[in-house]
């Protein structure tokens, strides 16, 4: 006869409980690390979009712009988008649907699905502002890129004269991208 004891049914309960406990804690550990990884990935996507928005805003402001409907801009070669923004700001021309609106949409809609280009008085968002935005502007995480531009307070003086006389104003051009 053998001295070996058989495998008792009450031992099964302890082993199953131990295995289920280990599986449960393993799943909790994996789900927490997956959530942290997802959060880090979203932050990196946001940073990537912010970098791209800053780059594209600077490229856009330096792009040459000629408006066939505006004789002043037909004569002047080498006008850039930033010059148009300053002219519109000084003329208080907040109209939508003009050639510049098409120019803005053509440039930014190739890069971003949902965007808004706005111009504000420095430090006062909403007052004296105008904006161009994509047709499918929605909600989501907002990424902003902004540039501060010095403009003369009136159209009679050039920017260099205005800076010398301390008679200039700062405006903020903001590109908002929704991801």
C-alpha cells in the first residue's frame, strides 16, 4: 500500500481562488498601463499638432498674396499674407467671403480639418477681432499658435515711422486647430 495522500476537493478551492486573484490583479495592472500609454500618446499628438500649427502659421504669414480685385495689391509685387492682415485690420474690413477668405481656406484646409484664423487686439480677445474658419469647425481639443504683429495705429504712417514715434499697436494673429 501506498502512503500517498489523494488530492482533496477542499484544496481545489484555494488553488482556483489564487489563480483568479492573480488574473484579476494582472488585468488591473495591464489596464492601468494601457490607460497611461493612451494618455501619453494623446499628449504627444497634441504637441505634434501644436508644432505643426506654429510652423504653418509662420509659413502662411510669409506667403505671397496678390488679389486681382484690389488695384493697390496689383501694383505692389511681393505683398505677403501678413500685409493683407494688417491692411484689413487698419481698414476695419471684417468682411467674409472675399478672396482672402478663399486664400486662407485653400491653405489651411489642406493641412487641418478644423481650424480658425483670428486677429485680436493684443490682450483683448473678442474685441475688435475677425476670423476665418473652416466650414466644419467643431469641438475637440484646442491647439493654438499665435504671432504678435506690430501695426501702425493709422494708415497715414508706415510701420517704421510709427515705431520711431512710439505710435504703434500690437495685434495677435491666432491659428486655432481642433483635434
